[in-house]
């Protein structure tokens, strides 16, 4: 959700209609002092454009704001536990609204191996890797906007 807020200035700003379009589409009505605030679900990252129309039908200049979100990041907690060829890979995802995101693992693990980010931002994957198999397991996470983190590598050393 995105909050769009501001203030319309003029001789009579009360009751002006503020229309938004672009990455978020909605309408707000100004209060007695010209202020407005509306919460809306953005359809994508990018620009939101807005114009106000006062009670006389006069249209304001266009305002532009950018909806941006940092690329998610995996913090490697360096907890890789191996017992009887079962490996446990743990980490933390740093991103807005991280819970529920999917961490995808590749190399040394079956295709499609994933872990779900928990409410506290952590994830855990426990998987069996056959003996005498070694190398790197890499992990990435993609946020709700489709932005992908950089790879994090977990080393499975020679026995």
C-alpha cells in the first residue's frame, strides 16, 4: 500500500478533487484546509501523477512522485549445519514486506528448491546432499514487485 498525501493551495482549497494516475489510480477530496491523504495499492513501481480540480473547475499544475522500493537482500547468517548428509541453510531477507517471499536455491539441490520467508524475515532450508558432492549452493529472493536480490553463496566443502 502507498499513502498519497499533500495539500492543495488556493483561495478556496476545501472540497477540491485530487486525481491520481500512473502507478496508482485513485481520487481524494481535500479537507477544509486543503489537505488530503489516501491509501491505495500501487499496480507497479514507477511514477504517480496528480492534479487537483477546485470547486470552480480550475485544474492545478501536475504533481509527480515516484514509487520506489529497495531491492531485497539476503543476509547470510553463515549457519550451515551438516549431519548425515543433511544440510541446513539459514538466512535473513531484508526487504519491505519480506514475510511470505520465496527464496530460490540452485546448484547441488533439486530444481525448484525453495524456502519461504517467515514473519521475522528468516528462512531455513534443510536438504540432503549426497556424500562426496561439494561446491556452492546459491540463493536469491524476488520481492513482490519482481525485483531480484543478488546471489548469496553457501559453500558445501569437501568432506
